[in-house]
């Protein structure tokens, strides 16, 4: 469906390009104007994405607000977009965090115009990844988001920014090349099976891929997505990227880019190759449990707040993968909502670390102590976010972790039991970090004069605090929206393939009427 005759998905994806065009007309020394334009455009993009939530009919399920037209007919590539309950919520998370990241970067004065252009281009790639239903189009958006993040880390990062940026690109691109080879092979198999060229993802769901090929194709897709999650042992680029990236880059990286990996498993790798998934399931669940424990244990010895939060992402994303590999309703729903929870809570943690870094230009835990006195509002907000990351009942983190462990216990009690230990470890490393930073005496004279949160900083954190409480107390609106999509995913893993089109022009049952752009 269209909303007031507007192709809403295309609007959300490409509205940031209007900001890029406007910024190219701004002088390089007009930083304030560049910030204002970027803030206005990302704010409008977030507002434009909100109708997606209300327009999506969970009772109908499937992909809705569909936009489909020929793009490269000779290749069979289409401009094919659609949103289901999961991708719609991830787009909302993306547009919100991008807007808040721009507001948080208000004091960025190094090549401000270029920084804002990079953020806007990154938003185009991220939203496109979540909405593309043509695999070639998906791959284009996947690569589009890579280079803005490279420049955000490499130009506006800290001392070792070039090393971290290069490591990020090498890991991601090496895995992406393998995925491209697998995409081309699937394209060939589809042509052999149907007699026509197509990158239509919903058609590819219907392909009967022979098992030896299916196993290697799944491995190629899974590697690309495992690096992005990142799953253990492909995680080593993440701490460096987080520590060296500016605050806005860390928020987007943790809040959105990591979700592209889990979303890739959910939308592409697992539905297309269910037999290979079942074969690899013990290894996949083992790697998820290893990531959960490894990330938690490494956090306990970190002297740097930002690196601690970065390694906590490895552990928390391990929970997301554990729930996804459970292949039951509780586990997969917990995995999907935990993606949102992690984006909100960890995004807030990186914002808070960035705010103290602006004041002290250090992230070392030993440099602080007793901040509860000079910064009581900051300390209170920090405590709420820490408790949400721990999984305190009543806050958002509890809902996802509970569902994931419940689902995992049904298929692997030992894995669930071992993973539950990480919840205890999370309480240890986060509360211990909080104690050292905020309690006790102010041991550094410079800390006694630190200013508390400003109105702008409170405005940045307020939406995330609201979501932390809302998703913890009343998660039903989020779970209801994603349930039909989760049910369809589980059916695909059980061998009951979702309805798919017989040709690129056909509309499958799983795609609801949308916008025809022909």
C-alpha cells in the first residue's frame, strides 16, 4: 500500500540524499549550518518512517508497502522493496539512532560538512539493506554503507583510526566478496530452474538447491553475516572500530550495523538454505555460546569504558544469535526484540561514554571516581542504562534475554544454562565499572568541576530512556508486529516454504498489495 499515494519506503531510503545535495552547496567553514541541515533531514527521515509502524497490518502479515519495478531488465534485477514486522522495526531503530547521533555530534567541528554527508549516506545504505527484496539491490545497499563508515572511523576517529578503519573494511569486504560469488551462483541456479533471470529473493526461497551446493552457499552467506554480527571468532575488528570511532560512529555501528548481520541470517542465509542450517546448527549454537561467555569474561578486565561496552556487544549479540538458532517461537522472537533492545541500550551507553569523553578526553575507568557528586543526573541516567543492559526485570533487556534463554533451553538445555551465566557476569562487570566511576571519593581534582548533562544531551538520551522502560514494561506492541514474520521464518526452517511468485511480475501471497512503479 502507499501512504497518501507516497511510496513510503523509497522516501525513507532516499530522503537523506536531499540533505547530501544541500550540504554540497554549503561552504566548508559553515559548520553550524551543516549541522542544522543534517539534523533537520535526519529528523524528517525519522518522522517519515513512523507511518510504517501504523500502516503495517500484523493481522495480514507478509511484506507490505511493496514497491516493485524493473531496474536492470537484462540481468533480471528489480527495484523491489518491502517491509515486514521485523524489517519495519529495524528501519525505525535506524532512523531514530541516526537522528540522535547527529544531535549528539553537535560539537563535532572537524570537517563538519563532510562528516554529516558521511552520516547521511550511511543512513541510505542501512535502510536500504533492511527493505530490499531483490538480492542484487540488497548487495548494492550492503556495499554502499561500508565506505561512509570507513571514513567516519578513519577521518574522525581517535589515534589509531586508520588501523581500525582498514581492519573494518578488510574484514567486511573479504567476507562480502564470498557472498557475491554465492549470489551469482544462486542467480545461475535460478535461471537453470526457471528459465528466466531474476534476483527476486522470494523466488529464491522456492529453489530446490542440492545439498552439497546448499552447504557451501550457506557457508558463504553465513561468513559475510557472521563478520558483521560479529560472531566469535570473527569479532576482532569490532573493539578496535568502536574504540577509535567518534561517538556517533560507535552508536550507529553498535545500534544498527551489527543488526545487519543478524538480519542477514534471518532474511537471507537461513530461509534459503534450511537443510544446511540444520546440519550446521550444533556448530552455530556453540559459536553463539562461546561469544556470550568470551565477551562477558573479556569485559571484566577492561580498563577502558568504551572498550568494555564494545566487548559487551559481542556477548549481547551472541544472545541474539543463540535465540535465532533455537528455531522456535520464543527464541526467534526473543532474538528479534533483543536486536532492538541492544540498539537502544548499547547505543545509550556509547552516548554516555562519549559525553564524559567530551569533558575529560579520556575513557579510562581509573581516571574517574565519585562522579555521583558533581554529575547526579548523568549518574542516574547511566545507572538506568546499565541496569537495562544487565537485564533487570521491568527494563527492555530482560524481555529479550528471557525469551532467548527460554527458547534455547527447549533445544539445548546445556547451552542455555551456560549462557545464563553471562547474565551474572554482565551484572558483575557493568556494576563494578559503575561503582568505580561514580561512587567513592572524587580522587581527581578536575572531576570536581565537571558539568552535569546539558539540555541537548538530555534531549538525546530521553527517547532512549523512554524506550528502555516502554519495551521492558509493555513489549506487546513490538512482539505483535513481528510475530507473523517470525512464524513464517520458523515455517521456512521446518520445510514449509512461504508462498513465492512464479515470475518476477507475480505478487506472491506473502507480499501484500503495494505501490506499482511500473
